[in-house]
């Protein structure tokens, strides 16, 4: 297993109260680890792009048992958790909060590859 470096992923309220800045994980990874800090109650999801500065789209994973696409998303909460997300081979990510954050939020992210 290959684990990347832990990186900051920040929602800067002055830029966007819901969407983080782009994070370059350094290479493509299968799995994303996300440490969610204390946040204004919200769910969190992942957006991905093929290249830096690219068009970021919501990440969906196809279920192996029913073939339906599912969006990895946390339940609504106030953070203080670690989340493991199937990433599907992407390198460039953003995190999206379902609600505006009251102040800047620093998430910690790390890619993992088998």
C-alpha cells in the first residue's frame, strides 16, 4: 500500500463558503482519507478533475452489487470525524460542504493506493 502526504484542504469563506480550494494529491489514488474538523452543520462530498485547474465534477461511484451510481457523501453533522472515500484514480480534488461555513475550515486529506 502506498500512502501519500497529508495535505490541507481549506474552505476559505472569503472565496467560497462551501467549496474548498483545489488540492493536488501528488499522484492518482484509489482512496481518499479526509479528516473533517469541527464545521457548521453540513454534509461533505468530493469533486474531482482530470488536471489542475480543470473542470471539477461531483464524484460518483458505481455500486458493484446493483450497478447504480452513488455519490460518496457524509451524513449531515458538525465534523470531528475521519472519512474514507473511494476516489477512483483521481489526483485533483475539492471538498464541497452542503451548507455555508461560518469561518474558514481546514480539512486534512491524504491519498492511498494499493
